[in-house]
């Protein structure tokens, strides 16, 4: 919550707009219709939080985005990651009496509480001012959620639902395939239907909103190591993201984002090394809901020239 308050202060003091502030166009024909030659855009982001003392913790986030536009075509690459490690004090029972008798029996144990990676390559072919087709390849990792690696792809149809001078809303529908290599048990394949709604808006000069919600549900039966029912339409997933960014220069911006991920059939729970093992045949599921809140510095190091004034 403090991060959102801090960002509000940054937004309030952002001052005047920059001449080349981007107009929000979200996967629609206007994104490429005036492009006469290839245009590249690239940005990188990073965030870091470190605490020491009674509890030591380190949280790092990072990512990049690259896109190329030409004619009625757009190719975009993006990747992001989050890593969090926390050191907590646990009992090292030297005398075996089951209690802590001195500080000598307290040792610090590191636990990885977040280790997520996500990458995506997407190609859009714009058909009209409001309609386009897309295909994408995805790869990722979420170790605490029981997913050692995930690979997959998407294909579908995108339509611009609403557009004004300062905002754009886009909807997508299509097919999603995912292969999940779990930390317990054999890999599983998931064939899903996908629905997506994205909204981008300029809140005020130099401040932008990027919000989206994505829902997927499986068509096939899955054999899950947790013993849960993996029948059709039981593995429903919902991904929500809200981000607010504030520009401080032509190429630098601060961003606060909140992500929430719901998985009705999560992967197997993964405990830190050194923990007591689960009983034979007992594989509990990870949490159904995960949230990530980030404050990042974004640097845009490659962008097309501003459009000429009319």
C-alpha cells in the first residue's frame, strides 16, 4: 500500500507532459498503419529490496520488452522475473530437549519464497482497423508453485472494443496450450480456451494506466499428482494485472504494479530444502492465489521518433 501512496506522490509532481508522450494503442491497426519503415521499441525495468537485521531478505525483479513494427505486422518479445529469498531463525537443538536454551541454538535458514520467470514472443497480423490475428510462444518457471518449467503457445483473434483520444480497450479470444514440468510427478499437458481483456489509458500528463484480466480453462482431463479432480473445465486460471507508471524524463519512468494469479488446480507444494519430507503418497497442492506487487524503474533505450506535427 505504501508503494501506491509513494507512486501517487510521484505522479502528482510529474509536472508537464513531454512532447513525445506515447499515445495508448493496444494491439490495433493504428499501431502500424502509419509505419512506413521498420520501427523498434525497447525498454528494460529493474527493482530491488534488501532488508537486514533480525530477518534478512532480498527481493529482485527485472524484465525487458522489445517490439518491431512494419506494415500490418508487429513482433513483440518480452520477459520478466521475480526472485525473493528470506533468512529466518530456526532451532538447532544441540541438547535435544526440544526448547531454545541459548542463542547458540538459533541458526539462520534461507528460504526461496519467489522464483518466477515468464517470457513471451508474439506476432500480430492486422486485418482491419479493429481486427487482427495473433500467434505466440511462451515459456516460464514458478518453483514455489510446483512448476519447474512451463512451455506453450497461443493462437487467436483480437478486436479493438473501445478507443478514445486517451484510452483503448482490446478483447482477445483463442486457444492456449501448455506443457508443465512439475516438481513432483510426470509432466502434464493442458489444452485451454482463453479470453483476455486489456485496457490502457493516460490518466494525466506523464501518468499511464495498464490493466488486464485473462481467464483460461482446460478442455482435456489432467492427471494431477495432488490427487485433485483434473477433469475438463476444473483447471480454471485467472490472471489480473494493474500497473501505473509515471514519467520523469523522456526515457525514464517509475512503475507500481500489482499482479494476482488464481489457479483452481495448482501444482504441488514445494518446501525449502531441509524441511521434513511429506508422507509417502501425500502431495499437497500449492496456494490457489498468488500476488506480486512491484515498484520498478523503467528505462526506454530505443523508441521511434515522434510523429511530425500536422
